C-alpha cells in the first residue's frame, strides 16, 4: 500500500479485482475501470500468485494512477484474496470485477446512483454481453431485475441470478453477512447472495454494463462437478435457514473424455446464433465441426449457424402447431 494511502480521504467505492494468470486480458480489464465516468473509487488488484506477467501489464496500464493498489501474494484461492481485499477496502461500497472481464464506462455511475436511491438494497448487478477470448460478441444476457425473482432463481439452483463480476455491494452489509466463506468456493458468489438476501434486497439494472469473457479455462468449465456439489450444499443450507424443504440435487456434470475446447466452441456457436451474432456463431460452429465432424451436434450447430436458425422461434412455432 502506498505510504500516503491512509492519509487520503476514503473513496466511495472500493473495487476488488482478484488476478491469477490473466495476462491476455488484464490490460483491458483495468483500463475499463480507470475510464469509468464515476471516478471516486480505489482499485485493489489482488494477485493470487500469478506465474505470468499479469501484474507487470497492470502496472503499465495504471501508470502511477493513485487510485490503484496492487497487492502480491502467494496462491491461496479466490475467496482468500476477496476476503483480504474486503478487509483492506476503505469505500462504503464494494464493486467486483474479474481480471478477464471489462466494464462499460457508465457502470459505476449507474450502480452508485441506484444504491443511493434504494437504501434497502444490499447489492446491485447488471446485464452482460458475453464475448469470446478475442472480444467478439456472443450474446447479451440479462439477469432478473427484482429481489423476489433473483432469490427464486438462486434458491432453485437453476443459475446465477447476479453476475459477480458486475456486482456492487454495501460494504457494511457484506461484513454483517459474514463476507466470503472459503469453504463455499467455487460457489462462493451464490452463497454470499443468499446470505445477503436475508438482510437486504438484491437487484439488477436492465442495462448491459459488463463484457463477460468466455474462455475454456473458466471455473465453470474446469471445475463444473465440484461447483455443482458445492452449490448443492450451499442451497441445502440456505433453504434450511429459511425453513424450506430441501430441493433435489441436480446431476453432477460428467467429465468429458475430450478436451473441453470443442464443447465450448459448440456452446459459443449456439449462444451466438441465438444472440444474432452470426459471424461469431459461424466461426465457432465451423471450428467445432472441423475438430469433431462425426458428432451429430457438430452438424446440427453448423447448419443452424449457417442458416441463422434460432431455437426459440422454432419452439414457439411447434407449440402453436
């Protein structure tokens, strides 16, 4: 920490950015924060023992910006770094962003304004544009907007109703709820939201304010089975706290004998077709087909991408028939 950090007035927002081997993406991630239209924040770059040039790149982008603090530590895991960052944060509000994502320039301004106008709200997120490793658009994704909708999705285990990398929290509520719990990683975000929902309200803005980077090495790809088992435990505990019956456990994703790369390409092609980003869709549909031409799904996804066929209109047509 810079020697004069404690003497400067505390910013309104503290941004927590954990970093682990994010060299290809961190320049864009950091730049997107330094270019926010709302400037009253500090950025804590929390290195988790990166083995590449992530921090050197971050330092080059920051170029002595006094709002940035870079902390180097040994590899200990995401929740450990987030807990340390939360303890070091000086702002009344805490924002999150991953080192492979990027924020739109108006994100902080809109979220700060919302929290000022809604004192009952403990956390606010936003929609995201999914992009590929090179930043090509895949699909816009909006999350449910109201507290009731968000909590219902969280408790159902059907998906994450609030993008962690697009979230802004009240620090006092984070601390009162117990902060991050290392034992719930890699489902630490859902665990946190469910505990926060017992103290205050959760919300999402309708605007698309995050560029969410999709790549093969995402936790949801590499640790899918572990994530599902941990999430089931988190949901059982949350439902028990609320006096609700336990929901049935969902199947643990099978580990593919293949590299997950082809499965990611198929998913990106399918999502990009639905999102009407057909150039992206065709790129990944063709890549998946060339890698695995014997698989029926490779043919199906390629045809849909080439013809621009979305599933939802087809489903509506079949339902009408």
